[in-house]
C-alpha cells in the first residue's frame, strides 16, 4: 500500500508531492502574501506536509502545534492543545505571514480550534475530504467548502479535494488506520 496509490482515498508519495507543489505554487497569490515567515505543522499528520511546504516555499522557520481529541479511547468534550503553542506571530511580527498546515481536512475542527490561537494565520491542508459536491478551483487552489465558520477572509486552501466517505490514507498512515478499513470514526 505504501508508495502506490490504488484508489482515490489512498495517496502515494507522488500524490503528496503534487498536492504540496500545487499549494506552494499558488498560496502566495491566493492568500495575498508575498512570502510566509514561518510554517506551523499540526502534529502529527501535518508535520511531513509542513516540511514539504516550507521547503517548496523557501521558508526557513518551521514550528509545531499538537491538538488532542482523545484520551485513550474516550473522545474529549473539547480539543486541547498539548504543550506550549507557538506565538501568534512569527519572526516578522506580522501574524498574517504564518501558514498553518495539516495533511488533510474533513470536519475542520482542528483548524477551527487553532484559529482562536492564530486568528490571522493562513491555513492549508494537502487534501480536503469532501462528502458533498467538489468545489471549483480559485486562484489555482481549492477553497475547502465544508469550513463554513472559517470566514471568507481566511478559507482553508487544499491542493486536492477528494469526494469520499472513506478515510484518506497517506504514506505515513498508521497500520491501525489501514487495518480499520480506512473508515472515518
């Protein structure tokens, strides 16, 4: 499975690179930012995409934030940020030059939760899992349409939207995800 995409919900490394390239080539124009001064990867799934995007965008500052939704098998009433999150602004002091990155977005809960910490940051995910009609591209990217509470000024940009009810597997998906049949919980 790893390395070979066999269906729309199983992405290989070439798919991941294509999504990251699509985002990198179009984010500045879509966001109205000439250059980001930092990329924040959302642990754990967003760490690899954050490194890819930071490299492709030429951004040298890479930070992380981790959000937890479960305590063991029990879903938490509200998500919590683990550890000390990065400051709302990067080296330039301009919070709008921050890019938050995750590997995929489906419910939008993680990026909505982090919006409170980084209200002016731009947000991107390599892939958007869409259960309804797929959105059309805008500025070379796809604004993720499930995120109605995101606000028109800060949509979540995705490099690729996939219409599926199945969980989307990336090359670094855990074996537990694969064994569970790639079905969202």
